[in-house]
């Protein structure tokens, strides 16, 4: 997700909220920070509830203008990152409830497909693997490829020196995505 600080119109978050979440804002007292966090939670809660109204009543043309035109015109991987992040937040949120992820996903796909006069069967197969710096570095040393998520995990891990990570990915032609490449060149 883009965190370059470019001014954008208000969405769920105001520019001040974005600055706070990026760690660019310090509050003068604890209560001010609590109030900011509460406002963000309240707006997120209401935004999630608004999705039902948007799915049911947003004109198809308006939806296409947002996703096809606006997101489609974003530079580089920004549209992909935005959509992945939206899905990731919803996935995490479902995990915070007592709802079943597969049931929610199945219903969501079918609500979307019903608008096209179709029904769908959704098979979700999630296999969990514990990430560890040692395992990922071993995978790199053996010539294996890492996903952007795995590279980002290593980049953010305190036990992995940036020099060691840079040695592994600097000559990797498969790592041409600016999200990781720019982070690698930063160190």
C-alpha cells in the first residue's frame, strides 16, 4: 500500500488519520490519541456496514468507474496493493469474529455473481506455514524464490541484516517489483 504521504481526498481515513497510522503524528496527551483511535475505529465500523448498501445499490457504471478507471489508472502496483490490503483487512476482521471465513467468502462471491445471473461454488483451501527468518533465508540460499510477502517479512525482521537480504535479492531478476526493490535499495 502506498504510504508516500501524497495528499488524497478523504476516504475512511482523513489525512491526519493516515499520518497518525504511519507514525508521523505525535499527540500532546494520551486522551487525544485515544480519541483519534476511537474515531478511526468508528469510521471503519460504519464503512464496513456501508458495503452492503454499496453492493445492493451502487450503480454498476459508478462501480466500474471506481475500479476499472480510477484503480486501473493508478501507477505501478498501487491498485493491486490497495485491493490486496482491503481483502487482507476483511480477512483479518472475519478472523476477529466467530464467523467462518469460507462461509463469508462463499456468500460474498455468490452475492456478486447473482448480479450477473450466476451462482458459484467456492472452495477455499488455506494451508498455514509458520514464517521464520532462518527458513526463508535457507530457501533463498538454496536458490528458491520468495513471495513479496516473504521478502517484506524478512525486510521487517530485526534478526536479518539488510546487507544479507540485499545480497540475495540484488541480482534476482524475478524481483522487479518496485515495492520490494525500493525497500532493498533503501538499505
